[in-house]
């Protein structure tokens, strides 16, 4: 395996995403292509393609629709998230709801979700069950987050549960489906599921750190969105392991809260937590046979840890 093979796989994923959202209903066609063409890191498809290869798969094109389906779910959630967050930019472009309005944005998100069924149809029941479970957990995580935001607090256990469901679920699903599609044995499948889980946790913790310290121009969106929605940042733990909930109040200015969080050391603690979970992802790969694809999975952990957007 070389980088050219993965690059070709990601090009095929991009084509699958673009073709899937063609519609003769202009609003759906235009809004869907707008968000799909806005780019993105495509981390979830990379996880699916690389785990397929690391597990012994030898026909990468068979994993492309599945990888595209994972990105389609993620993209649909972004459209809906931007409505909830009142976000005006996403990936450096105007958000769907800001350009087409709330109603068309809701419908576009729904449309993208239904396209997942189409992309997953060729794989049959076992794979569709994995995907549906991931989507259920994702929505549960988002709902738990909204409930915690409404209550005004976010403790460490709640935070871990939320990010495990809303973010790690898709990473896990991509890892499991990639490994199963390659015909791997259960030991390798379990190892790659653990890898995906911990990579997903790492991704979200880093994402929450960037919401505090990231550069808006580099990220292509405003920072402090979670704080503005009273969701807190990350629920850090004190050195003794006890929960140190981070709360926000209606009266506090977002920039003031960002400054307080930086000064409190919460961001530094979160960075340490991200590093710990990232190391678990690397350790999980031990039972997977050595290969260029396995090394690429290691490299993906570094990419997630070191990203600035």
C-alpha cells in the first residue's frame, strides 16, 4: 500500500458523495453540493479505508461506498448542528441555514441522512446494523449534550459519555466495518474497534480544545461556539481523578469565559487527556499485523492530535 492508493480511494469517496446528492429538486441539490464541496478532513473515510487495508483487504474500491456513507452521516449532522448553534460559517463558507434558511437546512440534513441508506444498501444486514447503531448512539450523544447544556453543567463522566456516543461511534463503526469487510479474525476486529473508539475520543477532545484556543481563520468557523451555547468546553479532571465540572452562565461574555478557561489550566489538562487517549489508540493496534496501512493508522493519530482546524 502507498499513499497513492489511499489518495485514489479518497478521490473515489469524494465522487461517491457528489453523485449521491444529485437531485432534480434544486434546493436539495444546491444545498447538499454546497456542504459536500466545502471540503473537510475526511478523517472518518480514511479510518474506514485504512482499517480495511490493515485488516488484509485487497480491493479498496469495495470499501468506498461505506466510507462515503460515514462521511455523509457526519455531514448531515454538521448541517443540523449549525442550525442549533446559529453558526454562520462552516469550513470557511456560509452555512446551509444561513444561505437557504432554517427549513431548507433541516430538509437538507434529512436528505443527507437518507442518502446513507442508499450508500449502505449493497453491504447487507450486518453492516447496516453497525451503521444504524452508530447513528443511534450519535443522536443519543447529541441529546445528552443538549440536556447537559440546558442544566448548565458538564461533569467529567457526562462529558465522556457524550463524546463516546456522538463522536467515537462513527469512528468505531468505520473501523469495525472496514475490518469485517476485509475478512479479519475477531482479534483484529476487536483491536481496530478499540482503535477507532479511542481515535474518536481524541478527535473530539482536540476539537473542544480548538473551540477555546483555535484560530477562526484557520478553522473556517468561529471559536467559542460551545461556550456560547452553554455547553462548556471539556470536563477536566483534577490530578486526584475527581471531576472538575466546567460551567457557563448566561451573563458571562464568551471571550471572558475563554480567558478564564485558559487561565484555569483546563485546556492543559484536556491536552494531557487527549494525549492519554491517543496513546490508547496506538496501543490498540498491537494485535494488527504490521503493514504500511497499520503505520498509516498510527500516523492518523498524530494528525488528529496535531491538527489546528
